[in-house]
C-alpha cells in the first residue's frame, strides 16, 4: 500500500497532517520538513540551503556588496552607475538613482545604513558618491584626481576614510568627503583594495604586481611590504587586529600574515581561478573567498585548508560580505548575480547509515543541497534507493548521480535495513 499524508481541516480550517502510513523512521523527518522552520527547504530559491541566487533586477556586473548593520539592509554597486538596495535581506533589490553612468567598484557604509560612499570611474575620470539618507539621494564629491578609483573604506565614523585606485592613487578625507587629499604611496601600480582594521592609523593597501603597502601613521607614510610574488592582489582583509590578515589575487593566490605584514605566507587555495574578494566575519579562523567562474572557498582553520563550496553559478563573483556572523552572507558578481547563504554556504550536510550492495556503510552526500545531482564520495559505483517525504520510492541511483532528473524538493536515501537512519538530501532547483 502506498504511503499517504491525510489532510484534515476540522473546526479551525487549518491543515492537520497524519503520518500513520509512513514508516516510523520517516515520520519524525516528515514532520520536521512540514514545520514552519523547515518549510524553506521545500521551496527552491530560499536561502536556507547553501548559496541561493537572488533576483537583482539587472544584468549589469556587480562589483561590491555591503550590509552596514544587519542582514536585512544592504547595498550593491556595479557597472554603469548601478546601485541596488535591499531592506528585506535580499528578497527584493531596488535600483537607486546614482546620477552617474560611470562604473562603481566599491561601496561602504561606516556606521549605519544612512551614510555611505561609493567610488569608481572611467578612463580619465574619478567618481566618488555619498549618501546621507540611505541612498534616496547620492551626491557627487570632488576627488581632486582623474584616476579611476577601485576601493573605499571608512574607519570608525563617517568622517575619516580612504580611497585607492589607478597609478598608485591613495586619497584621504577627514571631513566626510568634503575634501580628499592625495597621499604619497610610493608606487605607480594600480591599487585595488584598502582596509584599516581597528583605527585611523594602521592600514593596508594591495594591488598590481604583488604590491602590499602599510601605514602606521594614518597615511602620512606608506611602506612597501614583501609579498613574495608579482601576482595581482584584488582584496585585503584584517578581521580582528592589525597583525593577522589575508590578501587574495590572481591564479588562486592567497597570502596570510600573522605579524602585521612583516612576512606574508602563501596558502594553498586549491584553485587556479582568479580570486577577487576575501572576508572573515568574526575572527581570523573562518573566512570566505570568491572569484572567477563562481568560485567560493571557505576556511574554518585560518586558511590551512580551503574548501570549495557550490555556488550554482559560473558567473565571476567579485565581492563577498557577512554582516554579523559566519552564517548569513552575500556575494555579488557578473550578469547581476547576487547570492545569499544562511548556513555558512555549506547547505545541509548530513551523514547517515545506509547499505549499498548489502554492506553496512556510512555516507555523506555532496553537495547538499544540489541543483543537478549529488554524489556519495567513496561509493560512486554503488546503487541506492531514493524516496520522497511521503515514503514513495522515486528511483534507484548510482552513488555518483544521486537525484539526477528529480524535481526540486526534499528526498531521503533509505537503506534496505529499516533500522538505519535515512539520509536527507535537498534539491533546490
């Protein structure tokens, strides 16, 4: 007899579900799936499952994303003066009027969601924008240079900040952008990222030709550091203090320092793709890197090991940001790509006891959630039965093509031994 879920609307008109015909090992799992906290697993596109695409409303490349205070209100900027804002965690992104068609490469809101800055430009043109009303209006500021600007960062308030760009350009303001003063960088290399970890004195800049610069006196002097490479660096981040930081760049380059840049050690990223952004949300252990062809890497041990995550896109990813913790974050990239995760990008990874070819084994499905199919590492040649939440068998699959061709939803890899716990897998689209 097939397993069924009975609906009952007595009195209140609300649905009541009965699982009496489900095997005992499915009842608890099915109830969990149908509860409010887990319903998002049943709906493709919701951000509880790994990295999930959001609707940006644009096809323009997006180069920077930033959420000032929480996971709800954030901004993204990009090509042709594009500025997007969300106030509901990315469920909707609304276009703002920037007043420019110049490309915007970086956005930063120092202390709240009202006052922020965006920088960019074009060949022979420098662009700095500022808003004090959450993006309802963006005003153009005078930069004092014609060099393309690539990155902007303000420190502990909305008054003192830095912008960097082409030909060794470093600008500083101490009055909220009313005036920008050039600083002597000591290089003509293009500079792509600036970051001041804890105060207005000590900061870092990275860029072309393996350039890493450091100041300890608020930019009065910038000193070149030895990176050990001529590879381009696209992003730099110091999570907690001025001592431990990371920089990423082309050909999968990731460097780390634990002594304020006196030495930079090369880390094994596991990819040769160009990397464009690095961010460590709450400490120097757990961090994320994004890059070319949808690359997303995560470490939980300070960069000793980097694990590739499933982004479900082949578009170049240019920026990543986690506002509050290491769980909820955003990444943006080419073709208007915006991704969100609410589980640290890992999705639902479970291990359970199942039996393939009559052998007692423990398996893990990867990736989980998945978009095309999942694999069972170490058991690719074996065959496994897959069931939906009602207990109906939906097919038998090899361990290297689990769930291929199925509609989005929640499924269970069930053992022939009813004492084994089923393995839950999720297909998101």
